[in-house]
């Protein structure tokens, strides 16, 4: 089955998120405070935020185009997890 999402059609911030997800296993989850990051991402203890994270608008855009799919119910936003789907290109 041909992937419906083309890498080059994503915005630069979406491409960076896809690159990070590809490099770390494809799972995206929400940290307290609204930070969307990967499970393997360490946190900067001084800032108490993950070293890499993506904003909610980018997560929503990736879901809208079909680049990620929810793993948990949408109603449970605080524990929401997404999984990267197959993307053509790069």
C-alpha cells in the first residue's frame, strides 16, 4: 500500500518532528505542561522540559494530514499518545 503522506509536502516543523520520530521509534506522547516529545527524550532538569519537543499545533497538523495516528482515546488528551505512520520520501 502506497503511503498517503509525502514528506516533501509537510512543513519544515512537521518534517523535523517526523525526522525525530523516525530516529526514536515513532512514538509521540504528551508531557505535563503540554510538551509533545518522544519517550526516549531526556529532560533538562534545570528547565524541566524535554530536550526536544513539538507544539500542539504541529501535532494537530500531523494528525490532520495522516502522518501520525492516535494510540489512546482523543478524550484523554493529558495521556494522549500518537504513533508515526508510513511516510513516503526522505
